[in-house]
């Protein structure tokens, strides 16, 4: 009797494993159909490794449409067979072959063992290989779990005898068909999720990072800590993926950024950033939905710092965006820089203090951003100190910076003047020396942002100035094609800062 129970547990566990993998295959296949216009061409054309000539040949083939439909049909049929338990051994073997083809398209053994610290891009053994090995085990195992064993039904009908033979047969059929209601339930859940978030066609082979670029990485980004969080020294800025550009008088830039950064491109950018060692992004509040969806769809470990605003005219709404941010599942919450400036300007420093206290009371690390250093000085004097500062940090030695004598505190995010000697969305750290002095004496971590003055300063110059003058982290808006180069520049800069001993502050 004990042996029978053990055997039942074996069948049950194998059934769960088989159904889970079957759902993965089925979801990937159906999502590609629902999305419409999906093609594997770009995926195949970008492959690397010793087998890439074969994949490139497929990408250039006139029959690429046939390749696409064979891929989709294979995913769906294998998924259905594994889920329902039909021809399990054949379906598992076919699934293992398909996963091996995916694996060798972007083999994870072409990089340094330590160069890409991301779970889904481990050296040699990645999730594709693990799933293929599990399917190989199922294909070779005599026990496939509960399911629709067509050949087995005929054998069981021949040997079933006795008064309860019919009842036993019916119970067996009900048990073996148990996965079908589960399929319906999960399908209904996926349909509801699709209506809310849109169809995800970016969870598998449809989006891949450029491994040739990643192969140019010079090392691993070092990390520091903000509260309990380990943060890469280079943080991805959220303005570009949110479609916001500080472009002086170039009126088309915002529209251009939004046209380029489609949801798919945002996914690609985030995946490249993670693979390059950037583990944190700092976003404006409106980008929360797409980051929530990205992390949900990909299982990403990217940490999200979200910026929140608070209406200076209506104290009753002070905590509204805080609780909305918590609902998005963010990791760190920061008062947005322009709102900090405005609350200080309008003499509401007490509200900043209450907002920081409430963020901490909810169990989150509390950040405070600012464009004008006067805001942070006023808060410090009032005893309002966050867990970290986020401050614009760049020099003003570039062509479009207006004269120092014409600069006015709190003018960033204010009126854009037609006079070339006044502010026009062109300068974000109004008083660089005063900022450096404040940063040098503060005892909490500092994240510098706008370190390139929104594209007016070259990365090597801007990174060096920010780190040398006390920034513990720098937040930089980057397009996907800039990330690897910027990571390398950051690594070179950090090494130079240490070698030349030009940093004016200890690391926090």
C-alpha cells in the first residue's frame, strides 16, 4: 500500500511539472498569434555563436513565413500535448529539441564567467537549458503523469473486469482529464490579464539582447547601498523611455523619443541594461505601468525607484501618489525634484518632512530630489533629511549654459525665456560649486542626475565631474544602443577617480 502511495506522488509531481512547461509553450505560441505580425526574422538575424550561420540562413530565406508558422505551431501543439498528457514522450522530446535550437541561437558561454550577473543569462546553464533537460527527463521516463494516454485506454479496457470495472474506468477518465479544466481556468486568467496589460509577446525568444555588444563590456559595475538596497553605481534614467526630453528649443524631440521607445523597445532597453549590470532604474510616475508590466512579464529583478509628486496647493492629497506608487510594487520612493523645489519655494518644507516620514513608515527607503541646491539646504536646516539625495550634478562649461549672473534659484522647470542669456530648458545644476560643497559635507548617499546636462556634456566628462565631486551613484538616461558604451565609460571613470585620488568625499 505504501508503494502505491509513493507511486501516486510521483505521478502527481510529474504531472505538475509537465503541465507547467506545457503552459509555457502554449502561452508563447498563442501570444504570437494574438499579437499579429510576429516574425522570428530579427531574432534569427541577430544570433551569435558557432551555429549563427544556420540561423542567419533561415532569417534570409524566402520561406521565413513558413519558419514562423512552424515555430508557432510547434509551440502550441507541444504545449497542448504536454498540458493534456497526450503523446507525452514524443511531445517532451520535440519540446527539448525546440528549446535546444533557442539555446544555441544565443549561447550563454561566449562571455566571461562573471561579466553578466543576471539570473536569466548565467554562464552555460540558463533557463532554456534547464527546461530542455527537464523535458528530456520526461521523454526518457516511463512515467509521464496523469493525462490522456490513448494507447493506455485500450489496454485498460481489455483488462478491466468485475462489478466495479466500469466505475473504476470512469474515475480514471475523470482523473486523467483533470488538467483540461485547469487549462480553461489559466486561459481565462491569461485573457483577463491580456485585456488589462496587453498581450505579452516579449517573454521569450521575441526579444533578445545584442550579445555582440555585451561581449565588449570591460567588467562588472560596482554597487553601493541605499538603505537595504544594493544599487549599481550607474542607474538607468527614466526620462527617455517616458518620452520626456530636455531639448532646449527642439520641439520635436519629445515626439521622436516616444516614437522610438515603443513598448518593445523599452523592453529591449531594460534587458540590455540588466545584462550589462545596471540593476536599478529611476522613473517618473507615469512610467510605473510599463515597469510593472515588464517585471511581471519577464520576472526581472530590476529595482524601481519611482518619483512622486505632491500638490503644493492641496495638503489633503499629500499622500495620494505615495500609495499609488506602493500599489505598483516599486522598491524605493523619492520626492520628485521639481516638486521639492516648489514646496520649498512656497514655504512648505514641513510637508516634505511629513511625506518622507510617511514613506519610511510604510517600510520604504525615502529619497529627496532637487534641481536647486537651495531646496536641499533649506530642508537640511529644518531638520528634514532623507535616506538619500538625488541632485542635479553637472558643470556649466558648455555652450548653451546661460551666464551665472542671470541665474535665479528655482528657475529650472520654470518659464522658458526667449532671451539667450536667460533660462530656456538648458541648465539644470544652476550653481555647480555650491552643489559640490553641499554634497561634500552630507552624510547620506547622493545620486547625481542630469550629469550630462541633457546631452550637452560628453559622458566621460560628465561622469568624471559627478563622481569626483561626491556623487555615489549617477542616474543617466540612455538609449539601448548607448548602454554598453556608457557602462564601459563608467567603469573607466570609477577606476580613474580611485587611481588619481580626485574624489572629494568618501563613498556612502
